[in-house]
């Protein structure tokens, strides 16, 4: 791993050490976040698959009834029967915060008070198969709403997990090793400087001692000569 | 107050009208994309779309992946279940985990 391009100074070292501690803490937190998101996500996905199987079964059932109704009734009669719905479905949408991912929560509201008020036609000119089709769709509707909620949540969570996973990996495999390498490099450089200055001092001292000895010798000789 | 929409070929979604879901029958993809853009901006929180249509305009649907609303949910149409919806769920798992581990 490449060493960062920094001056090997004590101040830089302190800064880097502080950054390394922050990176390690961020890495730990993000890893915890990823694990918790993953746990919830897998639960949700299992529910999602289960719901999807049920909803798909219910819809194909309703479609079968619809096909029969279509074959026994004329197109125009069917159009008239379904043209003006009595029921209107609205949704209250709330948001739920799961590990800082905003997940939608749907709450269906019907316009008319009676939730069985789903037949928008008189029974005189329509086939019972149409009733069955509408009834089976209405039975499956709460499940379909739950499916919408769960599937959207799964979608949003998978995006968040992907993002978090990338961050964790970047910290673990790029940032933290880079900081560690650089800290090591600066420490070694500083130690090296210290050693070289020690040897320099030792050398200077020995030179000074030698100098003083020579001077003392010369002085002695001078004194001996004058006598 | 948000509303619910259903999109696809007319036969597949007609039944939903009686439940109070707004239906938008579309036949070709350009019309579908136009309709989708229009209704996604006019207060629909959930849009059910037939699997056939969803697979035709999947690149358009991807635009809504990271938006909190609307939720676009593929459902089987009258021609039967094509498995697009299930595949989409598997794709979520692949995106999050790296491979599809939930069977």
C-alpha cells in the first residue's frame, strides 16, 4: 500500500494517529450498521417472497374468474358494470426510520365506510363470475398493499446496504492500511533522524576532545621549551 | 392522501377499478413511459404494473429505484406469471449481499 505524500514531522504523525483512530471507530460503526441492516433485510426479503407467492396465486385466481366473466358477458355490459367504481382507495403514507433508511408505511383508507361495498353494479345484468373476480381481488388487496410496502423497503434497503458495504470495504482495505503505513514510515524516519543526530553529536564531541588534547599537548611542549 | 394506480393491458387490470384503484390501460411502451412519468408525479404512492409491461420498460422503472415514492410493483397479468416479480426480489438480494442466498 502506498505511503501518503506527507512530511515526516511529529505534527503530521499526531494528526495521522488521530485520523487513524477516527477511521477505526467509523469502520466499526459502519460494520455494525451493515450487519444490522443485513439482518433486517434478510427477514424482509423472506417475507417479500412469501407475500409475492400468495399475491401471484390470488391474482391468477382472480384472472381466471375474470376470464370466465368476460366470456359469459358482452364487453359492453362488462364495461358498464365496472365503469363507475363506488369505492375509492386512498393511502396514508408514513415513514419509518430503520438505521437511517426511510421506509414507507402504507395505511389504506376507503372512501365508503363499508369495506364490502365493492360491487359497483346491479346484480341483475352481470354474471356471478364477475362477483367472484371482484371478491377475490378485494380479498388479495391487503396483501398486495403489504407487498408494495415490503418490496419498496427491500429495494431501498438493498441500495443502502450496498453503499454501506462499499464504505466499510474502503475503510478496511484502503484508508486504514494507508494510515498505518504512513504512521510507520514517519516513525521510522523520525527514529532515523534521532539516531543520526546522536552519532553526529558523538562525533563532534570526540573531535572537540581530540582538539583539546592537541592544544594541551602543544601548551605542555611550549612550557617545556621555555624552561 | 396518496392514491393507488394500476398500469398494463386493459384486460389484466380492469378488475382493480372496482376496488377503487385508478387504472391506466396502456398498449405500447412510449405511451406507458409517458403515463408512468405523469402519474408518478401526481400523488400515486403505489403503482401496480403488469409483468409484461414492466419487463418492456425496465430501464424506465430503474429511475424510481432509489426514490422513496412511488413503489412500483410488478404483478402477473392475464397471460400468466412470467416470474419477473420474483426475479426482481432476487436482484435486490444480489445487490445487497453479492449473490442470491434466499431461496
